[in-house]
């Protein structure tokens, strides 16, 4: 399963939800979709540091936030904040024992270029 992060116009979230539902009806695990209205909003949430954390966490495997901070060679407080936001966005999962993990094999960031008339 992969996470697809994309730009979409306001109100077009319903199309993304319909794609997820259609995929689950066919018996396969649907890809996770996360939409933003602008590149500015996308990169305000998915900073380079947060994207690096996703990569480090995927390579490290399930671990505590403290272990992730050590693996990423970053301040614990900043990593904790970033993991909390990534969890809110659905890109990180937290188990009952507090271990965090990335449930995706890949993250794709898509944004279409403007069409030329």
C-alpha cells in the first residue's frame, strides 16, 4: 500500500474518497490519499524534515519517538512534534505500546502542472 499525496481543487476531495472506496470494494487494500489545495499548503505540512523522518522511520521500523530522534540525529522535542503532526495526517501510526511506524511501502507526491490552452 502506498500514500498518494496530491494537489486538488477545493471540493474535489469527494473524487479521491470515491477512488478509495472503489478500490476497497474490489477486495484490494486501497492506497491512502491525502489532498492539499496548494503546493504551499502541502509543503507547509510536509517539510523536508518531516519527509526525512518518514524515510528514517520506514528504514528503522517500528520504534519509540526517542529511538527515532536518535536515528534521525534530531532533537527529541522537534521529532515528537513532527511525529504528532504526521500521525494527524495519517502518515504515521502509533501502536498501543507507543511505538510509531509508517504503514506504507511508498509515498508519492503528485501535482499536475497547469494545462496550456
